[in-house]
């Protein structure tokens, strides 16, 4: 392989090839017969000012899905998993598609088979920002840190030279597939200031940023001036994430933990308006953080915004809330899973332990319908709130009401519709459909708020 992006793309395909026809099917879907990444994916893309355009975010997810034949694959878009013990938790929960999103550096742990102790200290082969200038890798951290080793604390000096350790993971079970992802941070505004707490994941992207030394324990930042994060304007960093997607029609970027970030709402709209491959925001996080208020606020503007459900760092918490994305796909392949993310063909689960599942979500232009595999409390939610409830039911339907004179068009009032299902068995499980957009997007506007970016 000539570069890390080709390596990751090919590795993802190699893993999936163990699923029988999945690898061959994905090759047909990507328009070639070799099973290799499309030619357009080659290269650690030096992001242009404007990446190739993409269709708008899908305003009518789940269209064309045969729910009786589709696979439902558990995964998540944001989880920190750095040990076999962590991985075992995901596998025990039935995860079939892995897109681990580690950082320090923000580089894909894919394939997992390559990962060893100290891997990125010995194999930093991607660009980094040094004193504000983007430099190409590889970087020999032993040689670099040696220049100021006398300034390090004894604990850090004792770790030099860095040596590569044993593999971190055992072989994945047959049928479990993986794709690149990472959580990127330290993005800049146009005035060169860091955007506090803005973190973005790049599902299915080989883009890598930052260094291993986020805490500056080895003084790579304070002395060496190596940026520990992306080190560049957020627009450029996002363009690099998109340019390095291993499939042009799959995967994308997420805006992480908006509640923890207290993200400025105008800026959130700016992010979503930048490119349709910024897919949406995290709605439920491990530990119980709920950002539905942000989600519904964005949707009420007429912008499609997919919801993501993630454990983040809470992989070992036992309070019941985990965060799982359930992909609804026609086949078990990397390409199909990434296309499901791009198209919004997935739903969220608070726990994801099989206690409740959607068996149908549909919209025919007039009526929203959803079904579950066991009784639950079902709700249809629009911009005006909950418009239909069904207690202890396995199905729900809601039809758009007729227009009323003087009240505005019905679609403009409701703007969107999504379904929430809550288990009634005491398990605490909750499911969240992706939204259907009922009206055209409102005129782009800013909103007066006191929040700071």
C-alpha cells in the first residue's frame, strides 16, 4: 500500500470478506470488481477548499427498506476502547460493526489487529501542525523528544526510548466488521482561537490528526510546538475528514456531546450548513446525558439532523444508559453500514440489550408509522411536541392533520416527525427513530442568543 488511507480501506474490506458474500457484494456496490477502495479514495487527501459536493441529508430515512429481510446491526459512532477488556464489553453487547473513536492522537484504530502498546509513538505516519505549519509525517518521537529530554520529569524520562509493546487485542470473532473513525478536537475559529470543547467524529474516514501527547507530559506542545489536536480551522479539518472517507457515499461527521459543550446554537447551524456530510448530533450519551432539546430545536428549523447514540467514555458504567446505534442494512458489509449512517437508516437505543426493537418505521408522505417487537409506550413527536401516544402498544400511526385557515400550513407547523418508544417492562430501554422532515427548510437565519461559541 502506498499510504495509510489505502491501507485502512483495504483492511476494512479484508475483515468484511470473512462474511461470505459480503465482501463481493460491497465490491459490486462500489462499482468495481477488485474489492479495493475506489480510485477516488486514494491518497491521504490534502483537503481542497471545497470538497466534491454531496446530496442533501436524507429527509425521508428508511425508504425502500424491507424490514422483514433487513439486518439490524448494533454499533456506535463514538466510543473510546483501548483494551481487550473494553472490546469484550462491546462484543458481549452484540456489536457487529466497530468504529472505535479514540484520540491522542485522533487516528483510526483500524484494523484492530495492528494496534500494539505505544503504537502511535512509533508509527505516527500522518501530518501534524508544528508551530502553526502543517508538516507531513512520519515523525520519529524518540528523536524529537530526545532534544529536550533534560526538561522532562523523571517519570517521563524513564519511558525513553519508546518501545513498541505487545498487541492490544485478540482476533475479532468471525463476522464482526470494522471501519475507521476517530474523535477530532482542538479546532479553530477563523480568528485563530480554539473552539472550546468542540469534538467531531469522522465515521468511515481515514483522516488522522494530533499527537500522542495531549497532556504535554513530554513537552511536545510547550517546547516542540506540536499541536496536540487538529491545529487548523474547523472548515479545513472537516473538509479533510470528508475527503478521506473510504466510501464517497457512506459515513460522515458528527457533532459530539452538544449538552456538555453548551454549543452555541447559531454555530451548530453553521456546522450543519457547511456540508451535508456533517450528519447530525449526539442525542443520548452513556451516563444519561440527553440532548433531545438541541435535536428538536435544529429540526424545527427545517434542517435534517440525524441523532446519534453513544457511550463515549462510559463503556464500563453500569447505570443502564449506554448509547447504541442500530443500523438497518440489506447486508452485513462495511459499505452497507456506512451507507446506512449516510442515509439515516438507523435508530437509537438507550441500552441496546435486545429488550426492545423497532420492526418497522415508515412514512408515505401523509402518515408516520412505527412498530415494535413487544409492547411499549409509543410517541410521535413534532415541533409542537408529542402529537400522538399509544400506551402499551406495538404500533402507532399519525397522519398529518388538514390545513386550517389562519393557522398556516400543517407541514410548516409540525416541521418534522420522529418516533420514541419506551419499554414498559422496567428495563429502562428507549428507542429513537430518525426524523422525517415534513416541510421545506426555513430561510437561513441567525438566532439571538447569549451563548458563546
